[in-house]
C-alpha cells in the first residue's frame, strides 16, 4: 500500500463534514504534497474528529506552526 493510499484510508472519518473536506483535499492536493507536508497531514489525522474539524474550520489554533500550510490547503479544498 502506498503512502498516499494509507493517508486516504486515514481520511475516512466519523463526521460527514470532515469526510467531505478531506475527500476534496485528497482530490486536489494530496498528490502534490512534499514529504514534510505529508508528515504534517498524518500528524493532523491523528487528532480526534472534533479537534481536527475545529482546526480546519479555524475555531482552534494550530498546536504547531508547521501545520499551517496543510491546514490552509484543507480550508480551501
């Protein structure tokens, strides 16, 4: 299984809103991410559904500045 396929599998979440955002993100941005950005995405996917949705929606601040680029892509997906 490729790294991108693993990430796609991790993007299957319990919140419909988050599923829709992650699906669009995968279609538009996943294949263009650099290794460090993929690592940030994987770390973000380790958050609980509600916490991740809060980060993506801008209702919570990113715990680390290095997540900002991936979060911005998620917000525009």
